[in-house]
C-alpha cells in the first residue's frame, strides 16, 4: 500500500509538470536552431522561453548503466524545455566537488547534484546557492538537501527502500542475506543495507567491494559464498552488480537467490528467466526528467516542486510478473 501510494505521488508530479508546461505555451521555435549553434543536448520542438544551461554532476563511476537512464530522462526534459544539458561525474567526492565548482564558474542557470558523500559536497553546494544558482539534489543524500539550500530532492528514501527489501526477503522465507556495498562511504548505500537489516527477520551481513573493479567484486562475493554456505540471498545495490554476483554464485556452487536494487535490461532478463529474484526500482528516468523540469518550472513559473519536501520516485518492488509491463522500456533505456 505504501509503495503504491509513493508511485502514484511520483506520477502525479510528472503529470503536474506536463500540465504546467502546456499552460506556459509550446512552440516549435527557440529549440533546434539554438541547439545546433551551441552543440549541446536539448532543443527541438519545445517551449519558447529563453534557453537555459543546466549542469548535472553525479557521483557515478564509469560504465554505470543506472546513470545512463538518469541522463535519458534529463535529456528528454531538456529537449522539451529548451535547455542545454551538461553532464559530468566522478566517483571521488573531492573531484565531484571540483566539477560542481566548474559549473558555478560557468555561471550555469541551474545545477543538479548528488550527495552520496555530503560532507565533501556541502561547501560547494552552499557556494552555488549563494551565487544565485538554483540547486536540485537527486538520488542520494536527501536528508541533507534542504539544509544546503536546495529547492528539492528527487529520489527514493533509502532507509524506507531498505526496509521494503527486508520485508520482501521475509516473504520469500530467506534466513541469511549478504548485502554488497559497491562504494564504501556512500551514505545512501549504507542506508539501504541498514534499512533491510531493520526489517529482515534473519541474519544480514554486509560486504564492501570496489565497484569499479568487477573481477574483484566477483571474487569477493564468490569467496564469501564459499565461506558461508548458509547464505540464501545476495542483495546487490546496483543493477550491474547483480549479473556479477550471479557469476560468483555459479562459481561458488551456491544456491543463493540474487536480488538487487535498480533495473536495466539485463536485470529484467534475469527476472524473466528467474536467475534473479526481485529488484527495487527507484525510477531513475524520473529523477533526471523531473530535476530538469523542476529547474525550468522554478525559473519560468516560480514553482518549487515538492513544496520543500522530497519528491519520491520509489521504491517499487519488481518481480517476474512485472516483466511484460516493463521489458520494452528497459530495452529503450528509460526503465
């Protein structure tokens, strides 16, 4: 019931944004020509408001398919809103902060940031706000967003998402789970494992791995499964790590179920063939789309999406029965 209510809330937010955009008036002018001149993403048929430059800076490492989906949503909103969209990322918090400073120096019209390691980001985010640049936070560190002066946070409550996982593991009669943290010090990942441990009736251990080294991830999970044959569920905190953990399971001769946070085409395929048990979808497309749209709405309609409260895009538990509904969208890269 709680999960359905959250999903309805996110949907209502999207519809509200679309309605306000329509009310502002759409035109085929003002987009494509300026996009070609600037070389940026955005433009095409959309609003006739002056062109904005919006930067997104995430904590992603290289090759994380989750952030491809976030960008897909952001770029779709950018095309609609006549926005030049500039994306950059770095898994090192200090370097992420430098990228945010670079966006401030370019005097962008809006900034979207993640707060996976909020202590490293708080100074530069406050600097952006002081410089008059509106900030939206997405995905991680939502509890720090308002304190830093951001207009809103768009994502899921990580603790609540973890609690939903613990309850799902109970439904599946699991007794011994392993939660694989692929980025040590990332507060959102830690909150997911802690939330799952809070509601899970069985034993839950954590395993820290280096998510940028997939062979290392596989060997670490394999070693843990070999040392504890009682593990009956491996919970990964990002879609790319589910397939790697499945390989580790096979090598270790384990019968553990592989469950994961986040979707991509490979996870949906795994749900379909039952090599994975369930996934937790936080709808990353919505995070990117609504963040860009929220900055446009704030600039040209004086709206603050969420009214100062977080805008929840998840969690939603996805299982084999949901595959027919979602499969074509994961193939498109929007789910």
